[in-house]
């Protein structure tokens, strides 16, 4: 899948979005870059073996990377159980933020989740992560709870969010 388009800023001006974004399934050969990004994005990064299990062993996991040219600039992992999904990891490279990487990635994985017949998508994020929260709200996620002091290394609450894909 490839990204194309123009978006309007809040003041009505056009901003050009990255048009060379591509998404594909994560491979073991991607793990050096994914782990590098994980460390750059999170104070308590996932270990390499967690990503490796999701790529090679875990049948319920769906790991993806987003690239711009030959460079991986984002990734996501979601896990499906029955009719529910949890987005367990989601990040874009710091140098590529505010350039539509996260929106492209989230749109692609929500589309993939829809094709699987999933009814609910869940995730958690740091309470202080306003950029991520705004992205998820833009895609229709609702805040459904808070886990107080969930993150230990950088003390913060976890905000729980859910997107319902049920046809009513």
C-alpha cells in the first residue's frame, strides 16, 4: 500500500505529505532498525526477542513496518484474539513525525483489522503523549479508562482507548 495526498493545516494552508510511504509485514531482517527506533521512541523499550517472537512465532501477532525509500520510518504490532485486537506497539521515527507516517500506518492497520472481521480495537498509551492521543481520536478511538501510575521509569498514567468496528 502506498500513501499519497495533501492535508490542510488548522489555518487552512496546504502541507505536502510524504508520498513515498509503503507498508509491509515486518521481517527478522528489520529488527536492527526496529529496535533502534524502539529505543529512540520509548523509555522502556521492548526487547528484540519480543519483536522476533511476533515476527516468527506468534500466530496471533501482525507486525508491520513503514518505509520511506529504503529506510524504515515506523512500525506497528497488533494481536488478534477472537473478534478483538490490541495494538501492542506503534511508533514512527522521531525525524519523520508530523509527516503523516503515523496516520498512514494507523490507517493501513485499521483497514487490515477490518478485513479480518474484528469488532473492537484496544490500545494503551502514556497520558502525556498528546500527539498519539490526538491521532487515535482522529481515527475514532474513545478513551475508556486510565491505569494510574502504570509507567514506572517515567512516571505516567496509561490511557486506555478503544475503537468499535461493530456494524450496528
